[in-house]
C-alpha cells in the first residue's frame, strides 16, 4: 500500500548537479536516522524489482528516513562532463553525497545500504566517511573458511548431478576461461555487476577500524553468494581475532536468489532489515 | 545544446506520480510528449533506454515528460493493487499538469511495450487523446504475453544457477513450486511473474488485448498511430485490420525494427536494453508527425 506516513522529495546534487536522489521522510514518527541506498549494479535507484522503494516505505513506517540515490550514469543521474573513470567517478559521487548530507541533514545518524556492487561501494563508503554510523550489505564481502569448504564438498556429494557438472567444469576450465587483465578492462555493464574481493588482511583492518569506531553492520547473504558464503558463522570464523559478534550481525537466506526476485524473499529480507534497524535505533520522537 | 532535466512528484487521485521532465533550453517548445513505461520487470530493462530516448526527443524540440505509473518505480502504490484505469488517470493528470505548469499545447505519447498497448486501447475508447501515439513493441496478444510471462517465471524459479539451494536434492525444488502456488492463492488471485505480483485487474485487462482490439480504427480514433515492432509480432496484422476502413483519413504507420530483443529470457530479466535502431526510428517518426501542422 502507499505509505501515507511519508513525504517524498527529489533532490539534485553533486559538484555538477548531475546526481538525483529521492528522500522519503516520516511524518508521524521520527528517529533521526537516515539510510542511504546505493545502486545495485546498473539498476536504477528504485532497486532490483523495486526493493529499495519497498524497503524505504517499510523503514519510513518505523520512523526511519531513506535516500534512494543514483550514481553517475545510472538511473536518473547523468555522467558529468569530464567524468573520472568508472569506479573512481562513483566514489567521487559518494563524496558529493556525504558532503550534501552533512550540510542539509546534520542531525541525522546516517547508515549505508548496498546490494551486490552497491555492497562493495557501501563498504568503501563506510571506511572513508566518518559520517556513517553503520551499514547493511546484501551479498557483500565474505572469505572462504574450512567450514565453507567442508560444506561445499558435502553439498556436492548430496547432489550427483552437481558433482558431475562440477567435474566437467573443472576439466573444461582451461579451454573456456577468458583472460581478463584487470577490472579496468571490463566494460561498464560488466564492471557494474562484478567486483573484486579485496585481500582478507585489508578487510580485517577495515573491520578493526569499524570496531574502534563503534559501528554496527548487518551482512545478509542469499543463495546467490554460495560461491563464497555457505553458513551463518562464516565471517566470524574467517576473522577469529576480531570480536565481531556484538557489532556485526549475519543473516543467511540460502533459498533466496541474489536479487531477491521472488516477492516473498524480498518481503522477508526487508522485514529482517527493518527489525535490525529498529533494534539499533530505538529512540522515537513523536512529531 | 543543453537539456534541462527536472524531477518531481505530481499529486494524483491515488497518491503521487514521479515525473521526469526534459527540455531543450535552446528550443523552447509547446509540444509535449509523455513517455509511458512498460510494466513489471520490463520497466527495469527499459529504464536506460527511456532516459536516452527522452534526451533524444528533447534534442528535437519536444518537452518530454517521463512518468512512473501508479505502483511502479518511485510513484506511490503497490504494483499488486494498481489498475490500468489508475494508469490512464495518472497520464491525464500529468497531461493537465503539463498544460498548466509548462504551457504545453500539443501532445504526443510514446508507450513502450504494455505502455504502448495501454495508450492505444485507451485512445480507441476516447479515454486519452493525443495528436500522435507511438508504440514501441506493443503487446498485441495479451494471452500470449501472459503465457510467456508465466512460462518464463516457471523456468526462472527452477533455475538451479539462480536458486542455488534447489540444486541440493529435487525435493526442495518441488517444495518451492508448491509454496509458490500456495502463496499465490493467498494473494487474492494475484499471480507472481518475474518478480511481481500481478493483481486481478491487470490480469483481466491484459487478457482482453488482441490484435483486432488494438488495431487503429480511423473512424473511432482521433490520434494518429505509429507502431514499431518486429515482423514476427505483427505477422497477423493484415488479417486483424481487414475490417478497417482505410478511407476515413487517419494515418497508421507500422515499421519494423532491426533490434532483436528476447523479452522473456529468464537469464536476462535485469539486463539493460540498448535499442538504438528503434530509438532513432521512433524519434524520426514522432518529429515528422507530431510537429506537422
């Protein structure tokens, strides 16, 4: 149903005034929290199958504002003249957005949300901008562990057809592998749907930094991340030196696909995110 | 040449409609064109195409208004509860808003896929009036469209690469299908197809689309029609239009395009569409007929 508890505004921002963002704010409850949503790949700011809009409206019903944002060249935002190359431009966009929020909404606690390549950007934003108090990552970073490999083998053994397919793929790999020199060699379409997992030590350092800054973050993994994520405690096991349990929550939804295409999967993940947000920001100011 | 873009929410009877406007600052115009998007997953595939086409039309001197239909994109409402009538009402509201706020006097419309069919049918019923209606790959057989959508959805939910867990034992795959059917029944006869619940109103309306009902009948229609589609879609065209009195005066242009798009490939339901051939043909045709005195 349309959210009757919200006000929607469109803003254009950025150093070239080329970026478009839709802000949805609550009318009845106000928690002074703002969730910034970054594009998933090349999908416009409404999100895959309108997920960002549905999430915005579920959040606003709980008094949490949201900002659906298009990076340069995606959705309603333009490529600026003299734009930087691909990812660099998008990181510059995030700098512009951060400055804009600081200027216009200084009282809000700001969270970042990203799915797929959006999760990659969200991670980098959380590292580079002190403005943000936490993040929500859908199919973000994870590293294989002993438990991951054990489950992978067990899953293969459960399904003979998969086992045969896996062996076939392994045998044919040298013939079919396409050589990609670097991320920069990929075209925009491919770049926008792929990201390279940074070295584990780098992510460990980021997490340590986030712990020092008292950030909270939520990692949600779908079945689409099965290539590198297979069980709920995998992140904790991958970083045994860090006390992540209190700050980093992990939800594993193996039945969902990477883009939460099925309506029920989408509803479920939205509900979980909203619940998690409510627990992180309990104060409610009645307007 | 500078194209000025503005984005706003326009109040409608059912909430707010998100509208993007594109104007050529060097060529002020009183001729407006409304872009009506496709529905469901096709909206996401066509979004980039629509923004590019909006710019191309603005460069030619149109005042372009691209809208998100009720229950779609940033507009208010849920897709499952939206109806074709709400869409027609929203288009009329946007038209009135354009007349009052942007001083647009002459109107054309460009509908993509189901957006094109909606424009054409509403125009035949005199629910919408435009000088020119252009439709890109309009749906000309609603039952075929629905069946293709249903079939693509079934393939998608059984796709082991997409729904990884269904790989581990066939029983899970079966239970997924059962669960899907049960949940569908619970949603007031709504049907899930490629990411969205289609409500009874849209389902019923879509089933009524036929080539014969869609074909421009000059005696009823005030708008001029331009259809751009592939030869395969328009193969039944001569038969369906045999009843039309061609002497009544209205022109009807059917063009084919080289752009080959598989709309129902479940592996590419989120992939962007780059239909350059179609874009250029549509822009040329709209310029030719919308600006004609």
